């Protein structure tokens, strides 16, 4: 890494952070319990925010940091608030184009 420019070094580290974040995200899809899924989303969002920061997208990094706080709060919330149910009446209504 010594012979690369500073921008190239940031890009390589950003790609590594993105790969780690993607691994956490794909692992979350394999889990069954809502709490475990959220526990995978927290480090995933952290590594996504690092990647966005290194690539110069500060809005994306800020959004991912906010997702960390959201997911951390949902991990501690009661089980009844973690279950996402889809109401078919809303899907079949005129709200959707």
C-alpha cells in the first residue's frame, strides 16, 4: 500500500469495509429471529457508514449512523414492537399506484 496514492488507499479500504458490510447484510438474511437480524444490521450499518465516509459521501455515512441508533433501539424494545405485519387491506387499497 506504500506505493499507492492517498485516494487509492482510501478506495481500497472503502471496498474492504463494503465487503464486510455486505457479509453482515447477507448473514442477516439467513437468520430467523428478529433480534438476531437486528444485531447483524448494527455492524453492517457501521461498516457501510465507514465505506460512505471513505468514498466522500457524508450524507450516506450519516444515514447509516442513524440506522445504527434505530436498530440498537429496536433490539432493546419489547417483542411485540418487532413483529412487522403486512395488512393486505392496505396493499389492495387505492394507496398504491
